[in-house]
């Protein structure tokens, strides 16, 4: 399955708005705790969103999450 910039692999489930927000923050280098504070959610909830992202995509490590964010056009330097 080829992945092009700003697109997801064919047949892959779409990430929710909140999953994309969490991914953008993680890809920007923030910790789980920092993401939780910025989004007003618990650290446990951040972990839950990341687990859901990993279920929808192949991203076993933070490096893979960053690559995923870049490939899908989620990261833009400043998380939304």
C-alpha cells in the first residue's frame, strides 16, 4: 500500500479529529503528560488515543508515529 503525502493508505480507517490532534502533538515532540495538559484530557486518555491510532495504522514506536503524521500531512510544525 503506497502512502502519499497528505493521504492515508487505501482501506485504512480514518483517524478521528482528536486522534489527529494527539498525533500532531506527539509528532511535535511533546510527552504524553504535555499532550494531556494542552488538550485538557488525562494521560490515560492520551494513551488510549495512541492505542487506537496504532490499531488503525502500523506504528509500533514513536518514530513510526512521527512518520505517520508526516505522511498523512498531520504535522505542520505547530500542533493544532
